[in-house]
């Protein structure tokens, strides 16, 4: 289900989409896909706040995992890629380069 702006029949601009599996995205759309700034929450409890490009996580973002661990850094093609920081709930921290998650 989609609620928001349309351009030429496509979801474009600000909107909110909920998928059948319960995933929910609120933010910018272009050509029916998340594109720009937004927030998505998956049924697993994983949250992502950041940039999207052509429906994929891209650029800077922050993720919060169901257990409270966090990742802050770069994404490319929907994967953690480039510089980032992973903070586990236990307090352990990894700061460095990520490649394909």
C-alpha cells in the first residue's frame, strides 16, 4: 500500500509504503522506488535511516539492529560498503572499511 505524491502515475515525492511482509518505508520516492532520504523498518526489527538510490540503501546511513547494536556509515547497492562504525550492544566497536556487508 502506498500513500503519498504521484507524478505521471508513479510514486514520486514524499510518501509512505507498506509491503505485504510488514516492511514500512517513509520518505522520498522516485519512479515507485525509495530514492532520497527515508526510514525503513523490516519485520525483523531492523531499522535503517539514511539515503536510498533506485530502491537500495546508498550513501550515508544508520542502522539499528533488533538487539540494539548499531551501524553508522556508508552503503552501496544495498550493502554496508566503505567507511563505517559497528557498535555491538556489548560495547565492542569496529571502525574501518566494510566490503559487501
